[in-house]
C-alpha cells in the first residue's frame, strides 16, 4: 500500500473522530467563533498528526536488469518533513545473470 494512501486513511480517521465529537457535543452550541476555532484546529491537527516527526519508515527499491547486464548507478531522492528535508540516496551495483 502506498504511503500516500496510508496518509489519507489516517487523515480520514482523525477527521471522522473530530466530526463525531462536533456532531454529538458542539453542533447545538451558539458560540460560532468557538465552533470555527474547533474546525480550524481539527483540520490542522488532522493534516499534521499522521506524519508526526520521529517516526521511521522503510523504502524498497527494485531494479529490473532484464537484457541489461552491466554496472549501474541510480539515484533516489527522498523528501520528508524532517531535517534535512531532502536526502539523495545512491544505489550502485552490477547486474548479472
């Protein structure tokens, strides 16, 4: 499953929890400013929380050397919300039968 799809699933789950709280507790309130602040906070938290810093992941890379038996040198750029925000990985190898 792709990382973006997992992110979207987490985002939808968090938004559902916030909406359920709003629906059962806040929908009859007349403090509209408070409701707006709650909606903005819920949107911000649901966008940021699924990609909390300090988490680890893994990257799987596959190289198909079909009809290409030689040394190869490939680069892969990884973007993240951490520091540094961009890392360039170099993959070197020799394809053989």
